[in-house]
C-alpha cells in the first residue's frame, strides 16, 4: 500500500515538475519570459491546487479516500497529456490549472490513509518513505523528461507521463484497501473522533483556531517558498548560467535530485521517529537547524562558476531543504482527530503551497526579469541571492513553533499534575 501511494506521489510530482524541467525548450518554442514561467509553475498552478484541495479533503473525510485518490490521479494525468498539446502560453496555462485541480486530490487523502495504517511511532518513517515521491518524481522527471525531449520533442514527455498516470489510477482503485479511521490511535479515542467533522466550516475553524497548527503551516510555507523557488528554476539556471546541456541535466542533475532530496527526506523521517517520540519540539527544531546549515551551501551554489562545482554544492541544500516536510506532516496528522485528517492535511497544504508553490517561483521569476537589464545572463543568480533571506525567515518560524510546542506540552503536564 505504501509503495503504491509513494508511486502515485512520484507521478504527482513528476507531472508538476515537467514544465520546470523542460523550461528552456518550452521557452524557446512558446516564447515566454521568466516571469511568465514563474507564474505558470507557481501562482496559476497553486491557485487551483491549493483551494480545490479543501473541498476535496472535506469530501474524502466523509467518503472513501482511496476512490477520491484514484479519480484525482486520473484527472491530473489526463490534464498532463493535454499540456503537450498546448500551442501557446494561454493554452498551457489552462492545462496547468487543470493539472492543479486533479493534483488537489492526491496528497491529503494519502496522508490520512498512511496515518490510519501505521501506529504513531512508525508514522515519521512511513511519511518519510511516502515523501520520497517528490525527489524520485523530480529525478525521474529530469532523467526521463530531458532524455525524451532531447531525443524527440518537449511535448512527448507530457503524453507518456499522462498515459502512465491513467493506468496507475485504475490500479489504485482496484488494489489499495480503505483503512479503518483511527485504528492505530492510542485509547481512549471516542467514537466521535474517528468520524468526519460535522461541517466544512467547522473543519476550517478548528484548524485555523489552533495557533500551533497555523504556525506549523506558515513555517512550512516559508520553507516551501525556498524549495519551489530553487527547484522550479534550477534546470534553467544550470543550463543558462552554468553551461549544462540537456543531456547532462538528464544524468547528473537527475542523480543529484534523486539522491540528495531522497536521502534528506528519509533521514528526516527517521530522525523524527527517533527524537519526536520523547520530545515533541524535535518536529520544529530539526527543520530549523537543517535550514540554517543549508544556507551557506545555497549561496555558494549560486556563485559557483562551473556547473560541476555548482551541482556538487547544490547537493547539500537538496539534502537539507526538505527536512521540514516529514516533520510537519507527521506533527499535524498526530495533532488532529482521525476524522479530520484529510481536511487538516488539505489545509496544511493550502498554506504551505499557496506560500511556497504559489509565491516562490513567482518571486524568483519576477526577480530574474527585474535584474536582467543590469545583470543580463546572470539575472537568475541575483534572483537566487534575493531568495536566500527566506532561509532565516523559515528557521525563525520553526523556532517559534518549537517554543509553542514546548509551552503546550508544559501546560498539559501541569494539568495532569
């Protein structure tokens, strides 16, 4: 079950990243600017992805989560294939919005299915394995997409990946079982806790009325701002400013993404299970530390004069940047009732992706066009420098979260005493 869910997430992220991976040939074909690229991979996609996820999450909490996931996978895969048919920028925007609508039903139901299939002490590792989807999807997208584009045309990867996704949707519908809600949560769990929340509005008020959950979402959004701002322009940056060819991107950048991000997410999940069981502040302090450690390597990556050195330096941020993901998801899923897990995951993604996916690439693309008159071909480097302070903002937000968790744990201990 976990392997199949991870593969669906691989496809989810592969579909999401194809435009960024094939940015240069798409720009050459459709004549679009960095700002337009940033909006189509960021704001336009996130606008539909984030807000549609809320009603989809509410529906999934009240119905069969596996069926919702399967239908969503089929929808986004068909929309991905449609991206390959785009003849101009407007058509590509519409197709990417449709991908966002479908992908809104992908991750939140998976979070809840995993949380109801593993006990709390194993969820960090399970979430870590599931969250290997982004690095594997990105790596496969780079290797697979760039190779097909180099051999044939940039449109071909969209057709192939879309077809694979439709087949996968059918397999999910047929073979993944729907787990019992709350079956691994510690007693006493009231029968009401495992039931869906009464209303859509109640679910939203419950999440945003909890300051700890809101700060966790904001901190993750700031970290995601970095992740998407970096990754959605990394291929273009390495090709335009560092001199990589598409064939080299297909091998070396794919390996860096797959091994760097994959190892980081898996190690983060293991660390969360190791330290989070005895100290809940670890859910926040581990991401804060990882972001501080990543910052100097990110700046060195942007400044490097050769792609070989730049890629070697990039491996460290790729490893550390995603530590926040298993930590925050596991924390939020453990803080809410079993009957509200899908909608809570959707609301977490709303904040996290509206800030990160919606604004991160949009900011970097706009900054690149802003710096272009003065810095020319090095405009993206300056945009990355402008992105760097977000590392400190995100780290400070996670430290604030750690403080809130510590205070909350102290209040609970005093009440029990």
